[in-house]
């Protein structure tokens, strides 16, 4: 049973912003430009982007500092400033109910709830072959992504859209819907209706290309970013590919085409361990592959 927490005021003017990745920056920017007071931003801690780099701030923290907004890493600090409510966009952590019980919050979620509640709604929508997705402006409840909806707007998923493309589009749309919701008044939210689907976090195993699957499915995996396979036990990353008609045994290489469970996957951009990205034809021309070469071995 969903625990009901305090609802935000109808017309908040001062909000604490909780977010971390680049996808949350458009919402913060939109709030500032629309004239809302943001006394505090809460974001994830600085971290190293590579082994040799120094710790760097999240994109949201960087944007907040440029706006001159104080930043904290502790959600409890949301209670130390005067604010009407909190706004959460891809923050990266669950918010303690102690904070939620004292500061009502709304959230931008990048899916058509209740489909794809959870950590990876954009990726799961792509993997499932969904034709539509969207954004929801919702009340934050103790149960993950289960709150009532103030606004819900759908868009078509373009056949060639990558996860990065779709996330950028939803981030901009979410910023527009957030400001519209706050300016129009947070009133009469409606409960979520429909089948609940959980968007589990994407792991490396989800990105491995299983050549027994169809070319259409594998093309969607590539569009997530980070897809990989093996060639003689060497990891081969696949950055761009497209499904095409044809038949070959799963994993068998026909120049830059690979056999799948249904159709062929044409490789376009790849990367061998220790080398830079290159066209699939460049890789094939330099790899000296055997006539019966297969991927996934």
C-alpha cells in the first residue's frame, strides 16, 4: 500500500532542486529562467570520470554553481532552507521518508507511468521496442515512482533514436512540463492507472549481443550505447549498427554483416580493445579474419 505524504502547495515559488546528471540540467535551468527561487541544490558527490582524472562535479552541481546556487550532498539539508517543495530529477538516490514527510516533493520521470518505474526507463522502453514514451510530473511517495500524476505527456520513439537522443528529448520536454505544472497550479493529481512495469538498472550483461536474437532486437541494444560482443575472446564494442534483410547462421560474419536469429545486423562503427573507434570496414580490412569467422566466441 502506498504511503501518502504531504502534497506540495498549489503554487510553489521556492523549491529545493535534487538532481545529478546532464538530463536534469534543463529542468534546473528552466526553473531559474522562469523566476522560481532555488535556495539549494542537492546532488551526488564529486567523482572521478576516469582513473587518472581528479574528482569532478555532477553536471547539475556545475550548473548550480554557475547560477550561484549553494550545493549540498546531503538530502537532510533540504530541511535547512525555506522552500515550498522539492523538485527531483534523476537524483540518483532514494530520499529518506523523514525528509519527504516534512518537505513535499514532485518528480520528473522519463516514462509514461506506471510503465517503466525505476532506474532505467529510457533504456527499458527502447529495449522493449516501445513505440511511445513520455514524461510525467508526479508527486513523490515512499513507494518508488508510485505517486499521483499532475501532468503526463507522450511522444513517439523515432525508429533510429539512441538512448542518448531520447533522454535529451525527454529532458527538454520534462523541463517544459515542470514549469507549466508549477505555473498552472499543482492541483487534482490523478492516480497512476495501468500495468506496472519495472525499469531495472542496465548491467553489462544486458549489453552483450546475443546473436541468437533477432537483428531488430540487437539493433535496439546497440542504440542503448555500450553494446559489445567478442571476436576470438577479444572484446569488440559496437557503436552503430542497423538491422537488414538476409540470412546467415547466428554470429557468422559476412564482411560487415552478422548473422542473427532473424535477419542480419550490419556493423557500422566498432572498436577493438586498445584501439580507437573505426568503421566496420576498416576493422574487417585490418583484422585478417578467417573465412568462417564468427562473433560471440
